[in-house]
């Protein structure tokens, strides 16, 4: 068995597993972790637990330390710089007349890389833009194209139910959602009522579908019993 914890990098999105490395870590703690891309700050979303070694991709990266006050201050400073980086990048995108929408920017905790996330209808030739941004920020630049569901997850907001978006709070992965799920639940086929902020079908149709089908199956067993005359009576 292997002891692991779940960490959401930058406190959002997908949960990644790390080795606690013997540190006294609790759910909700801010930690500094080593990722394949470098050092990042994350928030512990799943407490310590043991899982079979065969279920993991080993070796696990370690939690380096609990985040200090200096680490948190540095993270907040980077957040402020990200807002400035977005403004500059949007101005340069307009300069090159690129048909792309900039969603967010992330400065890696160790300041060695800035990633810009964008949406676009097709492929974009942004090589000139990358060179331009690299000369401005004096660091590595990555432009990453994302889908509309990823955009909603990053930006966040309120769903039609009045709660925070599932994708930006607890959903760990995006699963395919088909219109059949809405039909099985007898929902209105009005796109405005079964679509999320991303314009795609609501993610909750997926995980509510199983519960509703189970409930209907149970109720049908309880309600349909035939007597000898072939008539149906309810219990």
C-alpha cells in the first residue's frame, strides 16, 4: 500500500496525487509540490489515504513543504502579475490581429514560465506572438488552446441551479454528456435550460442520471404488483 494525498494545483481544477513525504498534512492545507513542469502551490483536496501500489503511476512526486507565509505572499504577487500579463498579451493579440480569445494566464510558482490559455475556432499561428511575449517577459512562454468547458472551469461562475459550477468545484474529469440523458430524465429540450455557461449540455445530467434511473426502477418495483385478475394495485 502507498500513502497519498490529493492536491489541486493553484486550488482549482483536477486533483493530482502526491506523496506526503511524512509531513503533517491536513485537508485544506496549502502546500508546495514538485510537478513535471516545476514547483507549484496547491491546496490539499483529499486527505491522507492508503491505496494499492498497482493503482498508481509511480513514482509519485513529493510534497516539498507546507506553504509558508512568504510562499503565500509570493503566490499573491504572481496573481497580480498575471493580471498585468493578460492585459499586455491581449494588446499584442490585437496588434497581430489574431482571431483568439485569451482566457487566463498562469505564472509558474518558480517564475520560470508563463502559460496563456486561449480559445479559438481553429488553429492559430501564434509564433510571432510567442516571440514577442518572450522578449517582453524575459521567460518561457506557452500558449495553450483549451475548449469551452475548460474555459468555464477556469473562469468559474454560477450555474442555473444557483450553485457554483460543478467543473470549477468538485468535478475531477469531464465525461461525455448526451442529449439522451436529458430525455431519460424528462427534462425540457430547451437549450437554455439544459446547457451550462460553456454552451454545452450540463455536466450534472451525467451524475444525476444514474440516481434518477435507480429511483424510477425502485419505485416501479414497489408500485407494480399484479393480482390474479390481472389488475394492478399499489402498495
